[in-house]
């Protein structure tokens, strides 16, 4: 599997970088379209998206490097080689949420309403970006057999790409990509339902992705660790709990008004 899409000699364009860029571009148009439907200023959001991309990439890289500090403390220059992989989506999400929180406060924009617009763009971007792991032959699961992969009806080109060092591995990147695509379809289907409350689309994203990532992380062989625990599983549990809180929040507010 060749991680390089175009090699011009003096510069290499990698699949990973191209897919991340494609994810951001597609996500941008989804966000702008969502803002138009909600009557939110697209000028403000366009400016925000520009800075948000930078913040998310820096957050994703910083998060990854912090949990691989033994290596990067000895190889400082490798910190900047993001085209080789090493972006932790949870770091990007955390950094992005912090940035959006302060930006919406400054611009007097409803935080949850904006997060509901960003949620489908984010999860679709994740579905696309995961394919960068395929070309880098990373983020795979435990060793398996070709017959098992065929029984799961996994496309042959993915099976071929998961043949690494004379063994076959579960394509956990593929499982997560499909899971994110399903969440995207669910969110887009529910977003236009009048009964759905502000913040509940975001809640569905948090719960859905939290559940998917928790189980997939259990299979991955390259997890970031905190003592004996997989960091992504800890964060996934927190995401699920936050999602549940957002999901029931409108009903708690309604009960308080009645009382």
C-alpha cells in the first residue's frame, strides 16, 4: 500500500493529507448550508471555519504527541510531520469545542444550535478521514484470517491493504468509517424533524460516536494509553455521558417550568 498519491520529487502529496483536506472542504459546505437554513450569518461562520480547521489540527496533533511523549521528546522535528499520520480525533474535537465555545460567546451565537449544524459535518469528515489510516496502514485491529475478512463481506482491495508483514488484520478504520457514515445518515434524517430539540442532534453524535469508538478501540492495536487504560475508551465514555445529558436536558427544563 503506497501512502503517497503524487511524488514530484521535491514534494510528496500523501493520501492522508488529501483525505483530511477533502473532509474539511465537504464539512465546510455542509456547515454553510446548515447555517443558511437556520438564518445564521455565513460570513461569521466562514471566518470561524478558517480558524477552526487550524485549531482542530493543532489539537489533534498535540493530543497525539502528548500521549507519545517518550518518542516525540527525543524526536522534536517529527512533531511537525502530520502528513505521516498521528492525528487523534478526540484531541481535535476537544480543541474545536473549546474554540467554538469562546467564539459563540464573543459573537452571541447559540452554542448548541451551532453544534447541531457542525455535528453532521464532523461525523462525515471522520468517515472520510479514516481512509487516510488505510493508506498509511495504521489504526488496524487484531490479526485475523483472509477467510474471516471475506465472511464479513469486506471489499477485496481493503483485505489486500490489510495484509501487513505477512499477516491479515481487521480493518478497524473501515468499521469506524462505516459507523460514522451511519451516524451521519441518522443525524441528517432527524435534523429536520420539528420535534427534535436544540442540542439533541449533538447529543446523538456524542452518544453514537462514543459507542462506536469505545468498541472499535477495544480492537485497535495502536491505542494511546493512560496507565493500563485506553484513552479513547475513557473519552468515549465521557462523550456518551455528555450526550445523554444533552438528550434529556430539554425535558428537565420543561419539568422545571411546569413545577
